[in-house]
């Protein structure tokens, strides 16, 4: 399954982009939206991930935005494994009471750590309350791709993402090896992370591989 990661600046552009897409991530940290806009977006589509990364606003505002998304019908909410307990518990409590599944994610924008380190991080994700764990790492070699894909031996739901140009192989192969989904951009030039293929291209590649 392909999850299209969206970072449209307005609610109108976001909703327009969702037409014809089965599954999407809404990057609230990259948008200019009010609470009413969040309600419109997440009540419009039944299968959305609410994501609001740290850096552009304080934790109180992030909590407010993510809670609003959950209340409006978000299917998933994504929180970082390094989040402090107060932030994590506030989101977990709201998600559990609303039937929203929780993705606990780890991102390394510099490298792919050793397998033992990543296995420890995966355990941390699930101990933190994850329904799904997500591991996204910068890929510098084919060994990095192999390491990430090898993590999919994990019996619990795990998404692995290869960042950077060399990580594209991981993005393509992961769904065939057990990853519940993989991420794509809406179109070329609208990537929300390094190495994302656009949705149509990734869909075509996956379809070809299914028919091999």
C-alpha cells in the first residue's frame, strides 16, 4: 500500500490533492492551517495519518493540532520515539479513546545505524505504545538497504523507509517484504523527504513487480 505524504499549504489544496488517493499522511508541521481547517481535512477522508514534526511549533500547539486531527477522524497519528512522556501520553490517551492507531517513528537523517541499535529502537517504539513502528534512515549503500529490509522479519507491524537517492530501493521493496505501507510524494517536486518517488511512478513500479 502507498501512503502519499502531503504538505500542501492550505486546506483547499490539501483536500483537492486527496481526491483519488486511498491513503495519505498530512504533514501539519509544513502547513498553514487553523483548527477548523484540521477538522475539515480529517473529516473529509477516512484513511489519513496525522503528523506534526517538532521544530516549527511548541509541543502544546502540536498536541492541540494532533488531538484535533484525532477527534476529526484520523486513522493514524504519528509521534516520534524520542518524544517526552508528557507529549506522548497526551497523544496516546486521545488516540486510544478515539480508535485511532498510533505510529511511533524513528528518523535518522545522517546514516543507517547498526542492526542491534535499530532492533533496540523498534522495541522502544512498541514499549512506547506503538500499534505500528516506523524506522526511517539515510541510506548510503546497498548494505544499508539490506539492513533496513532485513528488519522486516519483525512479527509486529513495522514500516521501514530508506532516505536519500540510494534508499529508493528500500521504498519499492519494503511492501513486498512485510512493510504495511511505503511513502510517496504527490508529484515530482512535492517530496516531503529525501528519496521519495512520486505516487504515480511508485504505483507503476509496484504494479509491474506484482505481475512478474
